[in-house]
C-alpha cells in the first residue's frame, strides 16, 4: 500500500507540474521536435545528467565529461545534478522534468523507477538510463554486454594460467546480472583450457571488503591461483589486500579489476580487468537524440561500440602491466578473441543460470 501511495503521490505531483506549465510558451515543442537537426543549431536544447555524487568515481566522471565535451562541440546547454539517496533521485528527476529539459540522462540503477514514472507524465521530454533497465519502454535503457569483455579476459587468463585445475571468482550477488560476467569468463577460459573448473563465492553485498578478503584466502587454500574480482571496483580491495599478503608469504594469487583500470605497480597481482565505458553510452544517446532518432526501449552495447572492454586490449595503455604474467602471447590471445567477437565470429549467448 505504501508503494502504491508513493506512486500516486509522485504521479499527482507530475500532473500538478504539468498544469502549472500549461500557460507557458509552446515554442519549445517545435524546437525539440527536430532537435536542431535541420539547421544544425542545438543552442536551444537543454540536457540534464543525473547521478550519484560524482567525486572521483570514474564510472560517473566518464559520463559527465562526455556530456560536457558534446555540449562544447554542439552548443546545447546542460547541467549535472547529483543525488545522495533514493529520495533525492525522485526529487531531482521531478525537478529536472518540471524545468523543461529536453533530454534527461540517468547513471545507474537508481534512475530506472523515477525515470519510468516521469516518462509518462512528461511525454515531450526524452529520458535515458545507463547500466540499468527501465520498466517503461518510453525510456531508452542502455546496458552493457558484459559477457563479451569477460570472455576476452577469460581467454587471456586461460592463456596466462593454462594448467590450472580451478579458477576462482568472488562476486557480489548470485543473480542473472552477475552470471553474465561469470558465464563469459568461464567460456573464455575454457576456450583455452576446456577442462577448467570454477569456484564461486558471493558476498551478498557491494561493500563487504572483509568478506571478499576471507573468500580470497579460502579460494587460494582450495587451489585457485587466479580469482576474478567481481564484487565492485571498491570492495574488490578485500581481494587485493589478500593478494598482497599472500605474495609476502610466497604463495601469491592473481586477480582482476572491475569497471575501471585497477592495475597498479603498487599491487602487481592485479593483472587485468574489464571496463565499463559510460562515455560511449552517453555518446550513443546524444548522437541519436541530436539526430532525432532516440527511441525508447533497451539497447545493449559491447566491444564493437567500445562500451564494455578489457584493460590493455580495448585501451591503448594500462596503468601497469605485469609482463611476467601478461606476456605478449597473453595480449595476442586477448586481441584475437576481441577481434573475433567484433567480427561476429564468436557470439556469446548467456542462458538463464538455472538452465545451464
């Protein structure tokens, strides 16, 4: 009942906002109808980017910089709105819609619900979300093809550690969303080592570094020398700490980063990783919007679009390369796998986990 009343209240506020704007000039509708496509003049368009607090979070910063660069290039006006909690997401989505922005982009799962409700109340506004799927098909939902990048990383790790009997993986939750990572990685490793086995632990949290640390020690004790770091970019620190301690004991493990390049000379045991490029997602949204072609529904972007990649393979550089592990042969295996996926020679179809 509370959820129902919440939706009703949100809808009523939208209706009130719409009525309040009814007496305003209607010139905006004609300007946004062709998005400046016919004249190349986008100066009257307004774009809002809504996200969690940005800080130094590269996942959000990439999107922020992409909107900024596009605004500099095309001349549209834009603003960035930061949220501290779920209530702020609802309030800021409502405020941006009421302000008459032509396009509103949201980063992360928190955008899905408020954007879905807003899309019905403000049909003249375009809404797009990144790294989540909105329930309302009027919203453009941009997702990542995680399995592709994880396959490439798996091919690299299988080449780097070809004789391993078991490979480890520590993730946040056991869900279909994380299964895309696990399945892609498995298939990539097995393309080199078809008899490979895998062990999994789940922290059931996005921020439990202590449990990630304990699981890393347990997986090493069970025979895993490589552990895929799949909790999140920050909570993987538990795995990285375990790697440093085990290295000092002469029993090292090697691991990977998530979403951003986390390789570093301070911890040579982090030998690679997968990348989410929110800038590529923003550019896709803006390109379609400015061309008057942005449609609702889901889009999945992967290696071909530069949206989901692999450290050192889809990027020209990496923060640090442990050449003892990531040899030229390993790099060549990663590039070959990526090229085949982009060319359509390898197609990764992720089944439902329960169906496997």
